[in-house]
C-alpha cells in the first residue's frame, strides 16, 4: 500500500528499515545507491480516480460534440423561409380580418353617434337657442360623413392614408396617438374602478 497524505493514520504501516545487503565474495559489486539529490526528487502521485473520470468523460464529450455538429448541420439545412412565409401570410390575413371588423364596428358606432347628435339637436334648439342647434346638426353631418367615408374604403386604403398622414405631419400623429392613449387609459381605469 502506498502512503499518501489522504491515507488515514490507522492504515499507515510502519516501514521496516532496508537491511544492508551482504557482500559475498564472488558477487558482482552492487549498483551504486542513489544520492540524496536524486532521491529527494518529488514523485507525482498517480490519481487513479482522476484517470478513471477522464476515461469516462472522453466518450461522453465526443458524443456531445457529435450531437452538436449534427444539430448544427440540420439547422443549417432547413430552409426557414418555407416555414415562416405561411405563418406570415396567416398572420397578415388574421390582422386584416380583425382590422376589417374593427372598421365596421367603428363605422356603425360613428353612425350611431351622428344619429344621437342629430336627435338631440332639437333639445339644444329649445334650451340654448337655434344657433347651437345648428352647430349640433353640422357636427352630426360631419360625423355621418366621416362614417360614410370609413365605410366606403377598405382596410388597405385606410392604412395607406394613415401612413401618408404620419409622414406628412408626424407631430400631429404623435399628439393624436397620445390623446387616444390617454382616453383609452382613462376608460380602462374607469372600468376597473367600477368592477
């Protein structure tokens, strides 16, 4: 058994001193003994556990590298456009149908608003005067005209007009988006407070 620093003291055996070789009359001279300089050279202990782990890890490492290489080759071989294009087309169709439904709801809501303003114009005449009633009728006509324009155009035309408007006057578009966002936030906050 080799004594190492990790060997427990109970298992360490006392070494017997080396007996001096006897000189025999006809024997060849013995090999010279090692000098102190060569005898004190440190000997690296052989760690059998580390060698065992290394021998076990090498095949796993080689297999992992092979799997990575195979996966990389498969990923590079895939034509992603053939997979992405149908998804892109489906998303575009879904967005267009949602935009069409939103356009229809907005148009009907604007028509309802125009009718409501037109119906209340008579009450405004009676309470505030005919001049304010005329303002209400003009507002109702404007809202009804905008609803008719909205209904007459398809979603692609509306998107093109919106892009052109943003390009021509970005400050107004940003301001309008901020106002719409504020109004939507207040409406959402109001519905949360009621719940």
